[in-house]
């Protein structure tokens, strides 16, 4: 059995990030819905999505750069 600690760390980080985003949306939007109502929860979801977009764009750009570098190193 071979242990790939880098792969394990990558998986753990991805799961932690996914859990954080899920918790943020479910708990955050749920609390807004309970306290302020449906319309405020919809606006809260739009605002959270808008705030998350720059982070997703940066992550996507870094992922593409990583792919290009790995491809260049293989050749």
C-alpha cells in the first residue's frame, strides 16, 4: 500500500472548503430566512454568490495555470 500524502492533503482541503461553503449557505441563508423572511434570504444568497465569484475565478485561473505548467514539464 502506497501512501500519497499530497493527494490526501489535497482531498482534505477540498472537503473542508466544500463543507465550509455548504455550511455558510445552509446555516447563513437559513438563519436569514428564519429571522427576516424569504425575500431577504434570496438577496442574501445572491450577495453570498457575488462575494464568492472572485474567489472561484481566482481558483479556476490557478487550476488552469497548474495544468499548463504540468503539461509543459511533461514534454
